[in-house]
């Protein structure tokens, strides 16, 4: 009796098991686009103002963004794009340097 076919089948069996992991379900679909997109132009008048909770609330109202991300000097941020997010960078003196959407 030739044992090679049995050894080959035994070696391939773990690979076949891995290919069916996950129950055959499709990956989750991406989230739907945000209903309210950010208007970065509307926030440009805030450049030079002092960063504060009140300023942040005013920025959200002015730009229509849903979320606000403050970026401190030297802070690392993700590069993912979110049309409903306002990103506000400020300097060491808490002065807003940059206002952008995404």
C-alpha cells in the first residue's frame, strides 16, 4: 500500500479547514456616507482664535460637522477620511492654526 496519497491529504487538510473559517459570511459592508458633511470654508474665520470648548462648539455649528478633533502640537492623528469630522490644529499658545474637514 502506497502511503503518499494519505500523507498528502493529511498535509492539505489543515489548509482546507482555514479556508472555511468565518462561517462563509461576507465581510461587513462599509458604513453609509455621513448625512451631514463638514464645510471647512465656514471654519476658516476661527484661525487665530483661542482653542476652547466654546470655540469648538461654535466651530461645529458653523461647519455643520458632527464630530470635532482637536490636534495639539506634535500629536499623531489617523489619516482616515470622515466627511462629517472637523479637525482643528492649534499651537502651544492654544491659538488655532488650521481648520479642515476629514
